[in-house]
């Protein structure tokens, strides 16, 4: 039994944490209730029916269930329309699909949140020589770094006054960078300022890891396009594949035509019998996000109490994504910690994880992902690029109870290695 294997001092510390973290947990519960209300209301407004779960094959013509899913996602994300499909296989795929649909030869895109996530860099053309990168198709890329984990308003606005930028990209989560994630309030502020100097530029937000962590989404504060994966927050741990793009109707039409073909757009696309899991996934998503947040808050508290440095965010800091980081200082420590998470997973707990190449990433990666859906990061996982300062990125936890047990056992195993 796992409880019998956990260090007694760690169990005592975990019990003490319940009172220390009580107010933080209650705030997370409040956000979960608020977002659950929005999602349940969207289900009722769209008259979801058991018949919407039907398996539609072939071309996928006239799939009312698929259309209802996309209306629900649009509503939840504060957007006019959405594209939610099993044919979108990951967050990176969703982002590439969106950018390649909205950017043409000679267009300029600017990342205003610094370095994009590792898997986007080859896609953009920042390294490698792929003939399918945005750079290979003649798209120009610029970048404006953050200042103290916030937007460089002055530089951004001066650049956008030139009016020759097609698209501005904002990455909400930290990705593999050493910054805090961006709050909806910060995103709202910069969008309002951008609109004062440039009304035409497309503002796209990479929403991965951030959905339902706050009471508002980027679409509620003026983002034109919002992009994410169903193997993260909005899949609720139930969707086994898929991604979404939500936003203004004209941009969703363009992205849909890139996915299918001009003139076809959203009209076709078999659902592979996944309507039920997509609907159940977003229905359960507020609770899954709640559990993931409580798990990483608990992990942060325990790590800080145990004397680990460079734990970010701190347990009592405001969160706007589900990612927790821990700098471990060496390859050995990073691999041992990741293995500790893997060994406490419900799936493949017996596997010994080691650094290895991963498609789309510039460095070897070490990943603990003992999840029911391969690569699902709403389930408890830890991954890291094998580069200094050897930082582990922890996220997920389908229930707080399972997350707490896994964290405690992983910490117990780490103590044994000391």
C-alpha cells in the first residue's frame, strides 16, 4: 500500500499543509464552480442530446453533435466560433495549422512573449531546415522579450505603429522558459493598448495549460484567435486526442479550410466516435483543472518546506496555468526526480525513464508520463529538456487525492536517494 511506503515526516507535513493552504484551495474551488456554471449553461443552451454521441463516418456530413461541440467551445472560450477536431493531434499541430492558415508569403508575425515553446521553434524556422516551416514559406518572424514577466508595452506599441505586422502571438504559459505564466489581466491590458495603435493586426493566444485556471479566457478580453490541445486542460483527462482553435468567424473559416479544403471548411470531418469523450471531457474539465492546480500548489508547498530552492511559482503565488517548476541543478537530480514521478504513476510505474530525443524538440527530453492517454499533461506528469539549470516541469493530476499520493511517494523516493 502506498500510504505505508510514504515517509512519516512527509505525511505529517502534508497534514499540516491542509490548514496552511485552506484559503488557496477554497479560491481554486470558487473558480471551478464559476467555470462549471459556464460550461453547464453552454450544454443546456445548445440542447446537447444523447443522439449527439452518434458515430459519424466517411465524410462526416451533417454531424449536429460535432457542431454543438464547437459552439460550446466557442462559448466557453469567449469566441464567435471554434474548430474542435480529432484530426488535430496536438497543441503544436493546432498552432501550426492556425499560423499556416493565417500567414502568407511576406507576412510578419511577432511573438511578444519572448521565446516560443521549444516544439514551435522548428515549426517557425528558428532552427533546422524544414521545407514546411513558416520561414520556408516566406513568413517573417520577430520577437519582443518580456520584462520582469510582463509585456514590454513601449517596444510593442512602437513596433505595431508601423502597421506592417500581420499577426501578434502571445504564449500564455511559461513553456520551457524560466518566467511566470501570463495572467488574463496582463493579456487584457496589452490587447487594449495594441488596439489603440493597430486595429487590424490578428492577436493570437497560445492558450495551452491555461484553460479554466482563471474565470476568463483570452477570447473574453479581445483575442482574435485562441489555440490549445484537448490532451491538456479542456480534454478533462477524457478526450484521447484532438485540439481546438477558437476565435472570430473569419479566422476560423480560414483555419478550417486549411484543415480540409477551400469551399469545404468546417462542413466535413468524421468524428471517429469521439463526440461523447469530447463533450464529457470539457464537462469534466473544471474539476480536472481544479485537481491539477491543488496538486501543484501542494507540490510547491512541500518542496519549499523541504528546502528546495527556485521553486516556481511559490505555493502562495497567483497561478494562470497548471505548470510547476523545480530547478534541480544536475542531470542526475533531474532524471532521479522524473523517475520518482514515473514510479508513482498508475500506468507504467515500473518503467525507468531516461533522456532521449523527442520529435519537434531541439534537445533530449526526459519525461514521466504514466498516463491513460499518451502524452496527456492534464494527468500528473513531469518533463524537462536536458539543459542547464536542469529544470523539471510538473503539471496535471486528475484528482487531488491521486496527485497528493504521487507527490508524497516521489518525495519519499527522493529522500532515499539522498
